C-alpha cells in the first residue's frame, strides 16, 4: 500500500490545539451531542465536510489581489464567466454565494406542489430545497448502491429502468427536471459512469424532460471514470468533464468542493426563458447577476480553482488519499462502503454498531465516540441527517470521513485510522441517542440530542 505523494509543498501552516479526553467529553455535552455545534478550535482533525475547507493555492491567493469589487460589470465576473463557460459550455452563468443558493433559485422556479424531481440520490440541501417548494424528491439509485460491500465501480449510477417506470406512471408533465449528482454523496461518494449518464440523457430526451447536474464534485467523478470505465482510460480528465456537462441542459455547482474555493458557486444553463426567470430571483436574493452574493476576489479564486482541479497529478493524489485511508480501515476490519469514492471514506454504521437501531442514530453514536476518543470530527449520514417529517428516511446508516482538499497529510490519516480502530475495539460500549429538539428542514445542523 502506497499513497501518492502530495503534489505540492506546504508554504504556510496553521497550528492545531490538542485537548484531553475529559475536555472533549465536556465540550460534546455542552454541544448537546451535535458536532456541528463544536468550535473548530476544539477539533484536532476536522473531517466534518470537504465543503469550503480546502487549502487554496499560491495562485489562488495571488488572484485575490486582482479582485474587482465593482457592484456591476466587474472584471472578476468576466474572468469567472470565461472559466465556467470553457468548462461547461453553457450560455447563461450565474454566480451564487454557495451551492444551496443555486438549488434554491432552480427549484423555486421549477418546483412546487405536485411536481416530482428524480435523482440518482439527492443530498440533504438539495432535498430540502425541493421539498420546501412542496415538490417531492425521488431517489432512484441502482440496487448495488444499497449493498455496502458490492464492488460495482459506479454505484452512483441512476436506475434507468426505474426512471422510465416513474415517467410513465406519473406522466412527464409532472417531472420538470431530472437531477444527477456527481459524485453520489449520500450513499458513499460513488461516481456516475459516462455510459449511465448517456442512457439517462437519451431517455429524458424522448420525454422532453431536461437534465441538470449537481456537479460539485465533477472533477473527482471524471477522474474515477478515467480509472474505472475502460473505454475512457485514454482520455484526459478535462475532456471527460466537458462531455459530462455536454450531456446535460444545465448544472449547479458548489465551488466549495471542486472549485477549490472557500465560498461560492454557480448555476449555469442553456434555456433562455428559464435563465430570465432565474435572473429575476437572483437579483432579489443574491445580488446583481455579475456578483451574485460574492466579492470579486471570490470570483477570481473560483476561476483559478476550476483550472487547478483538473490537473491529473492533483486528482491522483486526491483519490489516492481516500483510497489510502480506506485501506487502513480495511486492515483494522472496520466495515466501510466499498469501493471508496472520491472525497470521503464512509463507514457502515449499521455494521459498526449493530446494537443501535436506526431510530437511535448509530452513525451519531460513532461520530460522538470518535470525537471523545481522538478529537476527530466526522459527520453522520443516516437517519439523523436524512430523517424528519418531510423525508422517507435514510437508505443507509453511514458515517462520512470527508477529506478537505490539500489540508491533511498521510500522518493525519494514519492517526484517524488508529483512533477508529481503538473505537471499533470498544464498539459494544457505544450508546444511541434520543432527539430532543430539531428543525423541520436540515435538522442535523442544529439538532440537540441526549444519550440513552
């Protein structure tokens, strides 16, 4: 086992604070057993999310100084627009302050009561923005995606047969858009194959239904296509990425992931009428269309990041880091979702803590146990995150170890694996939780719990 070396040198470092086990127990109790409520200074290694947590490059920091902060028509917007258009090929490009703002704009226009919006699998904010309009978010993963140990290389794929059955049963007029999430974060960070995306596109064209991508991890998905889809091995990642976008009518993207930026995103599409309706809402909620809730310097950082993320040396290291952590956990016999994807390793919480039923949140028990054990913050992706009055519940009980881009070294990953091995050895002592207080949407961000 050998992890690819980091394709960069470390120029600036940030110290991290060590805490004692007793301190962490007190901090977790004060946070009502919700790690989102912890202060980052009380976390040793933070694997809560890969969103907005990347280390920017020297060229990105240099680009900040070029930021044009004009309210309208800033130079920075046009650099940003050119970078997005070269990547996606779409005509209309709207910057937003982050990905969920793009979701809000799109589904505020296309959603509404009686509408159904299918996807390979919706993530939490996407589902919330759809359901907030009164529409219904429908997950159509392939059967293999629900088997944690199945070796299928593209468990992010859409179940094309189930999609066609849905369209025929409800009628295409009730489906304003179909969504493909790249990569499929909810069920393990798995990629979507190019062949599957082509099949979905062909099916939707027959019924006149537009296809949009949740493309926040487009580069990782494209690289995994190059590695795992035999017919694509000879192509560059950039070429594969451009074809992914060409197969859709539009996309939204959180630049806090594969934009390698700390804030921002965009919504891009071809339909002129839809773009006009979105432009009106964007001005109401996000700001003028040439800044969309972002400073000019943020637009510059994203434009540079969209170029760097397609460098294959970076992607080899990125995907290799995830594979390295996955192998360390396998050696400790910790049950994980196979095969590992592009941005995170997912622990099978139901197999890790089988004594805790879904209604008592086994993933949250592991998350809290890991923080007490070693000061490592992860996140539950299961019945706490995906449950609630407006959801059918979680398809799998998972814990996600999301790796921030260009932040942690091989030694950090080894520390995480060692801590999890220690926790796994004592897993019979883990207890479930009772939900004390929760919001109606995205409850995991602010929920309060207590141990049983």
